[in-house]
C-alpha cells in the first residue's frame, strides 16, 4: 500500500489501474488554483494534468487548460463541491475538448 500524501492531490500513476473521471477543466490559472485548494481542504483524492483544448466558434484557437480527475467513488462528491462553490462541472454529454 502506498503512503498517502498530506495533500489529496496525487500524480496520475498513484491511481495505477483505477479508472479516472474528468470532473472539471480550468481555463484560467486562478480557477485551477481555487479548485485545487478546495479539493485539498476537503481531502478529496484527485489528479490533475495540463492539456490542450479548443476555444472559439469563428476563430478557433488551441489553449492549455488544467484537467481535474477523480475516481468514480469520489465523482459525486467532487461534482457537488464544484457546484456548491460556483464552478461549472465537466459534463461529457455537453462539453467537448
């Protein structure tokens, strides 16, 4: 068994073979830091990574965002926390990267 960090942020390999669910994509650093703080304060286990996303309708551009992932076991809790604090959760049926 791996020793847990004092913080709940984990590297993606910490989760080994577990499925991870995308719950939030931060387009701004300010939002990424706020979500990271929220998840850490609440002890939610999550992973994050940076990656490209498409922005704009007429003038498409590629930007870099921060993607927040959690396990299916923590998904509902993560989504509830995000909504409670005014963040728009990632919805795979509506959002596209």
